[in-house]
């Protein structure tokens, strides 16, 4: 092979190696606090939802980027998703089929800046992925335990993580959110309540609620907010 041929072959190899990854079609953000001491708390149901979603894909890989843990996932029409515990295979297959015949590239984010500073991380994600829509999954003390509520836009509703996101994005409120009810809104001070470690039975419930939120976030990413809302919740 000539030197020119070697150079051309090397150039092609470099192009393959440095091929830019596709921009995500949708970003799904789960809110919570990093660290093992927070894993089993009510405040971390957003992280639980992100973990449940990633678990539906074979061999998910989390990387530290944008002050967050990030997982790049692809909904592939030729590859089945992994049903979460308690979810029928037909149900998750129905959602996958609604994504269509083309791959859907998702970016799942868990900000590592602590709940009250979630906006600092998400602002970096948005800056790196401009124009990509996103949905935020969070806890909500003003909703009964286990109740899920969707909103296409709106204020923070007293949630400090959402409030920081809105401020970090320059007052932007035009993004979807899924709230997971954890109760406790009647308490004068909810700080201890939201950070209390859950007993095993309550933790199992929280993870089940988070899985329902993850399925709905996946559906929103596939078919859009309006179509996903009209189909109800999976659990």
C-alpha cells in the first residue's frame, strides 16, 4: 500500500473513531441528592425514576458529565426493552412500539449538585444540548403518597430543586415535569420528613411509584406530552 493509501486509511479510521454521537432526541432529568445516605429517602424518588428508566435498557452506563451522572440510551425498534419489576412485558413493549420505526436517543440525567442546586447542573446540560426538550421528575410533598401528576409547564410550586432550575434557566418555566407524591405537606417543617430513610416496605412503594413515573417519562420522550398524558399511567 502506498503512503498516500496509508494516510487515507488512517484518516478514515480516525473519522470512525471520532464520529460524533447523535444529539439526544429527549432529555429525562431525575432530581435527588447524591450519596448513599440519601438513596432511601423520599426526596430521592426522582433519582429512583432515573435508575428505573436506565434499568429498562441492556447494560446502561453512567458517566460523570455536566456536574451530573448521565446515561445515553437508545430506544431501538429492533431490540426489546427490559420490563421493570411489576411491569408486564406487553406494557413496556407497547411504549417501545409507540416510539416508531427510528431509533430514539435519550439522555438521562441525575444532577450531582444536591437538590437545591439542581439548576446549576441542568443549565450545563441544556447549554450542551440546545433545543432538546426535557422532562423533570421530582418529589412533591403537596401530593398524597404515591399520586403522580404531570404538568407541561408552570411554576416551581414550592419545590426548591425546580425553583433552582427555573432561576438557572433565566426564568424559563416551559418544560414538562412529573411529580411523585410523597405526602407531608401538612407538616410545619418538611426537612426531616423528606430526608428520612424509608423502611423496606415504604421504599418498595417509592420505587414502584418511581417506575410508573419512568415509564411515563419514556412515553413523553417517544410520543410527546399530549399523547402520553392521554394514555394514563402504567401502574
